[in-house]
C-alpha cells in the first residue's frame, strides 16, 4: 500500500505548481488552469486522508469542491470570453481599467 | 388654599407678549407691536391688582402649584408660586412701574429701527422678574434671577453695533456671573443640609436652629454667599462696576431694570431669606457694612460725574446701599419700603432724564445743558418732584423711607447712622447739582436751535438713537409725559403708606409686611437683639414711649438738615457761583481727579483681575494648552498616520498577482512555523 506521505507530497507539489503558475503566468486561461491545479492538489490530499483515516467526510468534501469548481469554470470561462471580446487580449496586466 | 388666584397668568402674560413680538414683530407694524407690548404688560398689572384686591381674603402664604419640574429622590423643585405680603409688594412694583415704563418706551423708542425687539426684550424681562418674585423655591427664583440677567444683557447691548454698548453688556453679564456663583454655592449648601429648596421647608428647618453668634457656621456661610449673589445683582461693592456702564442701554431700560426693579432683586432675596440671616449675625453685619460702604462710596462718585445718566446710576448704587443697610440691621421692611419708593422716584428720575436727553437731541453731558426749565416744563416739574423725593425733603416718598432706615440703623450702631446721614447730604447735593445744571442758568449746548446733530460733541445722537429731531429743544410727546406724571404723583404720595409713629402716622407699610418679617427667633434667647428688637418695635411702633418718639424726631430733623444743606451747597455752587466748581475742582487736583475717574476702580479691576486673566488665558490656556497640547496631539496623530500610510500604501498596488504572492508567502511562513513547531 502506498504510504500517506507519498500522496501528500504529490498533493503539495501539484498545489505549488498551481501557485507558481498563478503568480508567474499572464495569460488568463493559464491562470485559470493553475487555479484548477491548486484545487485538485487539495482534493488529492482530501481523499488521501479520507482513505487513511477511513472517514468519508473527506470524500464528500471533494465532491463539493468539484461541483464548485465546475460552476466556477462555467462562470470564469464566460467572463474570459467576454473579456476577450471587449479587450481583445488575454493578458491580465492589460485588463487594468479599475486600477488607479 | 381655598381660593385659586391663577397666579401663573401674571408671568405668562409678558412671556406671551415677548414671544409674539419677538417672533412676529419684525413683519408687523409699529402700532401692532405697541398694542401687543402694552396689552400684555398692562394685563399683567391688571391681574396683579386683582390679586391685591382679593389679598385680604387669602390664607397666607398662598402657594400655587403650577407644574412638575424636578423630582429626584426626596428632593423636589416644582414650578410653584408663592404669594405673601412681600411678594405682593414686589409684584405690584414690578408690574406697575414696568407698565408705566412700557408706555413711556412707546414714545422714546418710536424711531428706533429695532422697535419690536425692544418690546420683546422688555416683556421678556417682565416675565423673568415676575418669576423671580413669585417663585416658591430658590431654584425657580434662580431661573428668574438668571433670566433677568439675560434680559439685562440683551437690553444693555440693545444698540449692539456700538462697541461700548456691546462691551457694557458683556461686563454686566460677567460681573453678575461672579455674584451668581456665590448664590449657586449657597443653594448647594442649602440642598446639602436641608434637602430642599422650597422656601417654607427650608425656613421651617432653619427656625429651630440657634443663632450663630459665637462661631460662624453653616447659616453664616449660606448668608454670606447669598449676599455675594445679591452684590452682583444689586450692584454692591465690590461688584457694583457693571451698573454705571449699563447706562449704555436705552434710557427706559435704565429706568426699569437698572433702577426700579432688577437691581432690587438682591434686596428682595436677602429679605426673603431673613430667617437665615437673622440666625447669622456675622452675615447680617457683612450685609450692613457692604450696604453702608456702597451707599457712601457711590454717592461720592456721583458728585463729579458729568453724564446725567451716570449721576443717576451712581445714585442708584448708593440708594441700593441704603436698602442693604436696612436689611443688615434687621429692618427688612424698611429696606423694602425704600425699595418701593426708590422704584417710584428713581424710575421717574431716569424717565425724566430720558425726556431731557430726548429734548436736547441725544446729549447726555450736563455741562452742555442748562436753562431747560422753561423749555420743557412738564419734565422739569416731574423731575423736581423726584429730586425732592430722593433728597429726603419732608413730605415726599424718599423722606419717609430713608428716615425709617436711618432710625433703624441708629438703633444698631451710630456709625451706620452717621455714614447714612453724610450720604444723605451728598445725595441731596449731587441731585440738586444735576437739577441746577440741567434746568437753570443758560443753555450751554451747541447752536440753540439745532442741538444734537450739528454739535461737535463726541456723543452726538448715537447715544440715544434720536435721529430726526433736529427741530430744537422740545417737550416730549404726551405718551412719555403721562408715565412721568403718574410716577411723580407716586413719588410725592408713595411715602404716606409708611409714615412712622413719631410723625403721627402708624406705619401701615411696616404692619403690612410685619407677618413676613416677624422675628422667628426664640424670644428668651439672649442673642436676639437685632431681629427681636426690630420685631418688638414693629408691633409697638404706634404706641412707643414719648422719649423714643422725640429722639426719633430729632434724628429726622438731622437728616432733613443734611438734605437742606446739600440743597444749599448745590444752590450756592451751581446757581449763584457757576464758575466756582471748576476752581474748586482744580484746587482739589488729585482728589477731584480720583473722584472723576471713579477712584480708578475700573482700572484697578482691569489690572488685578482682567489683565492677568486675559494674559493667563492667552499664554497658558490658549497658546500653552489648547495649541501646544490639544491641537498638536491631534495634528501630530494625523501627520503620523499619514506618514505611515504613505509607506504602507505601496502594498495596495492593485496587481492581483502580487496579492496572491503575498498570500502565498504568508501561508508559506505560517506553514513553516507550524512545521518548525511540530518538529521541535
């Protein structure tokens, strides 16, 4: 059986990748994908703990996260499309109308 | 309390008049303002007369509960009124003289642009004064007390665009405040020790107390503090300085507030508290000494004044001194008697002086008058009556009341009597000086046909706003003369209500007030001379032994002689030898200058109290505490906050990824910390 720590390291790695991508990338879609990566990194640790402690709550949480992520993806992608239509760019640094 | 007098109507009527004129007067016509002002004050007088008619059928003291005011634990002070012989006398004086002066003001103030404001203030004054005299507890009395101060301030500064009037108003208000402070502390002491401010309750608790002869105690403290309050309101040494300056107000105001009624509030208050004073001989002595000193001191200043109203102002201070002298020797009813006659003749003197000022177009300097006898005969004759009355010429009001005071003063100590007689002489002298300077000799004003406006005098018409009277010296309109005549009649006959026994009368006035002032000290106590003596005499006045009567008659003769001497001297100096006073003045040099400058008391106060206060406030309170401590604390706090924000605001870049970076870094730190803690 694979020890718990392996899952956690992988989960931490995925989360760190997501954070790094979120911070570094300028393309909105890439940023969006980085967020998904972070969510899934967390999901992985949830199921790992759930399996380890034999508690179903962790798995139920994962379902919640996936539902919210799906809804978020739907809304987010709609926003991205509308941003692209009005601004003709996907570079977040250029979507700065609200900045001083 | 079987009958209901609806006493509350009396003060409410002038208040309604004040409200109507104050709020609506600006848009109404002069005649409407006049109607409102006169009807409401006249109705108050009429109501007071009705009360007086039903007075004999009342259970005294009559008390009337009007409304709930303050109730806290066992302490209570309500809007409740109190009527006894003393308040009835005050009530009639205030409403009666007040109404006459309202009538006079119609003529005097007719040309003033703020006509409606004048009547609103005058009615407001009446309201507060009536509250003061009708209150059944010290707190309500204090409301009236402060209210008349307010009205006085408003009326002294009536022509507030003139700097001197505005500062005179402030001076009156501030000096009064010093006195009120004493009064207030006296009230606190009364609450603390008697748990009530109600007259009947306080006096009922005071009555069983023994007189504080040997050592000064609570009652002495209360008495002296009450006297401090009275000093402020009634212009006694050392707080008299505001009254002469108060002459900046319109002349009817000087007559009503600063001669006839408000300034006598202190005498009323001391008389009302006689139960306390009788048990505090030290406080009574203080009252008598202050009164005597003031009477003499102010009279001497009056000699050298040249402004007709200033002479009368110092004369008022001096006469108030007489009243306090009377109270101080335990002759409260004599004090009130003088208060009443003084209200008549001093009110008349001021109104007549106003009529003179009116006639000569705003001039107040007596050196620029003269020879007005034939030109304004009505004013001349009424003023003559008042002058004779105040000087103590036998047969007129002032004679009886002043004589009564001097006789009672002699029974207490010959010093009071002596100073009183000397003061009577000085009074007679300066009043006849005024009389001769104003009405006799030749007119000394500028251009005999057009006084006032063409004159180079510094006063010009600004003193008493009389523009449009450029047509030479003229008698005042009838609306001003009628009150003069009525007051003149009162000044002549007003004294006959209190003819003393030695002169064949039986002193009705004294008997009338007797129940109020009947000494409440236990008669077997050995230390009751003052109050008790007064009381026993009061009851035996009519039948006193022959020797007593002849002694009293002798003293009467002496004071008449003093008055006659004053007249003679004034006649000799200002009628026979008009050049002589100036020579005497120059030969006296420094002494004359000192009197002319009112003994430099104002300068002294300015140096000792006002200047240090102003400078201390400027350097310590304003620049030191307010600017350096309070302002700087606030300003520095704001500055520091701004500096910190300047640095910190860089964090708010608006760049979403930098925020994410901060969050990530933060959580990394937290995680690292937790791991480190876990490892340890």
